[in-house]
C-alpha cells in the first residue's frame, strides 16, 4: 500500500506540487484498497467454489457403486472435520454432497465449473483429484466402479489416467510408510515410488531429481494457498509434499543399495 501511496503522490506532485502530492497519495491509497478488495473477493470465490465442487463430485463418486453406505456418509463427515470447515462452509459442503448424489447430477458441468474457477492450474486439478481418491480409499478399497469414475473425473479435468494410478500409489505409500517405518522397501513400494514421481525406473538420477523438484515446487502449500487453495485443505497439500519426498527417498535408497 505504501508503494501505491508514494507513486500516486509523486504523480500528483508533478502536476500540482504539494497539494497535488496529497491528492495523488489519496487516490493511490483508494485504488490500492479497491484492488485489494477485488482480489480478496476473487480468492474467496475460488476457495468456496473449490470446496463445493469437491463435495459435489464426492457425492457422485460415492454413489458410483450403486449405493451410498453409512461408511461413505461418515467419510464425508470426517472430511468436513479434516478440512476444518466452519458451520456455513459445512452446510454448503453438505448441500453440495447431496446435490452430487442426485440422479440428474451433471458431472461434466461441475468439473467444467471447477476448471473455470481454478484457472486450470495443474496443482489445483491434482489436489482436487487427490481428495476424491482419498475419499473412496478411506475404507482401504477402491471398487472397480469407483476407479472407473475416478478415471472419468481425471479425464474431465484434462489429466491423464496415470494421475489416478499415481495418487493411488501415493496413498499406498503413505499407508506402508506408517505401518512399516524403518523397514527395507519392497519391489512394489519402489514401483509405486516411481509412479508417484511420474518417471520410469530407467530415468537417470538427473531426470529423477528434476521430476522431484518440479513436483515439490508445484505442490508447495504456501504457493497453492497464494493461488486460492483453501486453508482448510493445507494439511492435504502438506501430506502430498511429504509423500513426494518419501517416494524420492525410497528410490534414492533403492538405487544406492543396488549400486
């Protein structure tokens, strides 16, 4: 704001000396505050649109196998808590979830709405898909109909089908990391680690590091927050960066061992 005041004041001074400086400074402050309110309003719209679309699609996804179980409803309520939604946000998320369960729910239209709101930022799209994968995998099982729906969601977001495999691998890695910390990585874990980083096992060390740094940069929680990711979803963004880092460590250790 100080910069805007100084610039406005200097412009005003050039035309009207000290009185012009005062007028220019006031105009600069006014324009700065107006722009700030507009940007904050846009950010809030992106955040609320993110939450509503996430839960609407989640409702449709939970119904993919033909019925919504009590466990799936409990999962959605757990997500309300995990995302630290306030009462108003929770009410809107619940309404969106119920909307997604309706027979006439238009999945393609909802995904397109989210694409427009998110500016098609890759990290946002991946985070959206990550939430959906986490939701259906909450019970430890991804049913074929749910996997098919996840693939459809990925394609609707313009993401490759491999993104679903990557996120499922990431969730398996998180579970294995918690259950067997300190144990040598198995062949399946190493294979999943390559999927998480999106590279093949034949990638050079330089290519591996480049992929790792790119993913860490794209998914940094602070960077995503600055682009509009709701603070309530920061924890999931942090989890993602931890799993990317863990996958990189798994591959490095495996290569060191086999060298």
